[in-house]
């Protein structure tokens, strides 16, 4: 009998949300991801770099699958949201208590191995073990660490100009920075929301009540951001220490609840080139000086949370534009992150230790979309600082805390792609015109920049291969650039469009016949909800059920037949790739008690960008939905290509086999033993 032995003493899952093997291959061919190439040369993978993904292709369930080694129908996190108390209500699914399976990090910690879980969204928070060997840094949301629970202010722009008359905060004002060059604040729309072409969710008793608009689902297409507007005054008044020739403006924080005086400063040549911000005009020194084109992090000030609490907050800021005569400036202000967010760390002391040695949590950004200046000068730069913070934090945990197993997640690719990937190809020209999209080359360059950024992040850990570590690069899913307009089906929340058109979902109407954002439960026989699920409004099970249990089977058959027959108005092609009864969806690792009566997947070419398609789906511009897999370092063959299909459920058991610990209790996958450098 062959006795198993430990092939590696230190294993690191280097996870990047949304990292696409197909687009990565394009970048590799063009020599634009040299660090990823080094991992490949020193390690093992498939020729296509693909990991066969589970379903649905969305963040919480797939990171849970990677951690537990089982499919969504086993661990129970089956969508971005989980079903609420009614068929039109959902609840955020980033809660480890909703996961029924054991994560590998519990196994490792129980074995006495110091283990770090760095912002793993889906099943890491609240922490799943109280072991002193387990360190957990958030995981309660996607995006950046602390994006949900610790974010106390939203990112926005400040514009100051001699033509602006009054200091004003304009919420959700514009998606185009050029619109900031106006005279009066009332030129901006007041209010609005970031989902103007999709679903609006309002929180009620811990659940999200879904509302609907005509459009393509809950994807943020308009991407509006708020503006703080201020006059520029030539003669600063009441300052303790205003340099000669300085001009004055006001910076607004927390929707204008905090105001900071600022000075526009000129250089020795008499040209205005920087901005100084003060807590008060009485202060002799500014708390930050911004120079054009440089994103500054670790800027400390105040923020007012949604509950009205005044909190200490850490920001990034960047002076985007400044006229040489000092008459106009544009400043980007990032999300504000709570500077006392020990409540998303285990142990709490770890928060203060990292803060002291690495800095306060770095925010992420979602402010991109159509404007190249915003995408590249703001969003990309913010994620550069976030990458720096996370790399430094992980290195600190290795060097000072002695961690030997790491589960890390970084969300830069997915979060940025969402802003522009649908515009990367010519696609539906009318659709692109409708949203004012620019040339496709612009968006293709955006994505290349994101992948270069990611390659730099991966490169931060290359040296670990020489220090006895095994590094596994992987992702939860990728994103596709769809050539066609997406239908109102397959969104992460409640879908009305196609199901209403087919006559299964009905909205109430007012006295004038206009549709209301309220279900007519007396006429609604089925509801599409949560990416790939359709629920029959079943009598005796659902609060407003009208379908008799004995009619359920035939109604399911009718719905599936209608879905297969539903065709895109322009192309004449079907928009649904696959529709299965719940019991049959188990073949794809889906279905089960946490899923709908029917599970379906949108056909290739009609996807939103991810979450609604089969994991084998391709898009334009060499994009796909597949996750990626590359392993290198201790215990792994060098320069090896396997023909084996590696599945998402195989990652956790592969890590367990390398470390010679038991498999997670609910594991369904198998170690990728073909890539090991010794027989297994």
C-alpha cells in the first residue's frame, strides 16, 4: 500500500474574480501578461487554461464551490441572492450561515495550520470557525474588502469653476464628466439611481423588494455619479495661511454634510498645478495636497453613514484636471472606508495590526462606464491602490503571522468589466447608440489595461514559488461581451420582460391602464427570479399561490416549451440555451431545494455579461464565462499541460491533497493528480 505524503507545506489560492482564460490567452499571445506566463512556464494547466465552471456563473456560489469542493446544489448558495419570503423578494447571499458545506479552511485550521481567508465572498463571513489558526478579512460582499459593511460614503466628483455660482451637491447627477462644465447646479438631474435601466431594490425588513423598469435587467448601464459643485473665488478670505495668488473653493464630503475649504495653488512659473485641502481655514497646514494625475490614498477625514453616524473615513483622491489660470478643477473622491472597521476581521486585533503596518483598507471603484477619463484615471487607479494594499497585507500575514494556507480573492477584473464589456464589439448598433457608447477600440483597450493591472498583481507573489509555496491561480467565472441585446431574462433579481410577454407574470395596473411595480398575484402563474430560476406560483407552498399542485408538471412543460420557442426579434434565434426541471438540473450541479422549479440558461450571444449562461459560453472579442486554472510551485510539474477537464469542485481537494489533510466533509471533486510531480 502506498502511503500518501505531503507534497507542499504552503498553499496559496490566488483568486481573481472574473479572470477569463480565453482573454488571458489573447493577452499572453501578445506578450501583455508576462507574470502569468511565468506561472504557466513553471507550473501546470490545460492548454486552454480553462477550469470547467459550476452554475450559476456568479460570485457567491462559485467561490463557495471553490472553498468546499462541491456544487451549488450541495452547499446551498445557489445565486447572487437567495429567495425571500415571497417570489418577488430576495435577500443578499453573502452569508456563510447559508452554506451547508464545510470549507477547506476549517479543515486546515483544525489541523493546526495557520490559515488566512482574504475577502472571500460567499461563505467566509461570518467566520466559519473560532480556531485561533483562522484569520478572516471580510467576505461579506463582492468588490473591495469592506465594500459593504465598512463603506460609509460613496465615490463622486468635485468640480469647481469660476462660472459656478453656489456650492451645491448634485446626487446621481451625470454619467459624463463633461456635463460638469456648467454654470448652475440645476442643470443636473436631481436624484435618480444607478439602475436606471433595470431593477430598483428598496430594503424592507432585511429583504429586497424588487421593482421593474423597461430595459435589459439589473445591470448598471447609466452608471450615474454625484457631483459636488463649487465656485472658484479669486480672493481667499479668512485663511490663517493662504499662499500669495491662491484661489479658494469648497470641497463637499458626505453629500455636502462635511465641507472642506480648499486652495488652488500656483507653481514658481505662475501656473496653477495643485490643490491643497484643509479641515479648517484656521489650520496652518493642509491635510492633503493633490497634484494633477496622481491618485493619493490613505487620506483621512470624516463621513456620514446611511444611518446618520459621523465616522472617521479613509479616502483616495485625485486631481483630474486643473486649468493653468486656476479657473477650473476636477477632483475624484473615492468611497470612504470606516477607519475603525474591526468588525469585519477575525480576530478584531488583526484589523489594527494591518492598519498600523500596511495602512487603512483601500477602497475599490465602480465609477467607470463610457467616459475614458473616469475609467482609466479614476477606476483603474483606485484598483491599483487596492491591489497594492492587498498584496502588502498578504505578505505581512506570511512574514509576520506565519500563515501557511491562503484563500484570497481580488475583485478588480469583474468590477471594472461590468462598466464597459458590453460595448467592446460592434454588436447591436442601435443598442450602443442608445447608451452613447464610443468606439469599440476604446473599450477593448480598457479591458487590456485591467488585465495588465491583474498581471502586475499576480507578479507580486511570483517569488513565493522559490520559497516552498504552491500557488493556484483561479477565478469564479469570467464575463462575455455579448453581440446582441440581452433579454429581460436571466438577471440577478426578478425578471419581468420575457415572462410577462409570455403571459406567466402579470403586473397590476392603475386606473389609466399603466403598469404598476406590483405583482398581480391572482393572475401570475410563474416568476423568473435569481439568474437561472423560475418558480411556479404554487398553491399551498407560496403565499399567493394560484397553481394547483396537480397542474404543476404540465405548466412546467408549457413554460419550457415557450422558452425554447421565444426568439430574438432581430436575429430570429432562440435566446434560451437550456431549460430543465429542478430534478434534471442536478446533472449540472444545480437544482435542489434552494433552486426554482425550472432552471434555465441564456443562449450564447444574448447574455448580460455573466450569471445567466452556461459556464462554457463564449462572447465576442475572445471573451468567455469559464474560470481559469493555473498551478505552480511545490508538488506541481513544471511546464506541464494536462488534457484532463479540471472542474471547479476539484480545486479544494487538490489543495487538500497537496497539504495531506482530509477532504472537506461535503467534497464532490477529486485532486488533479495528473499535475502532481509525484504519483498520487
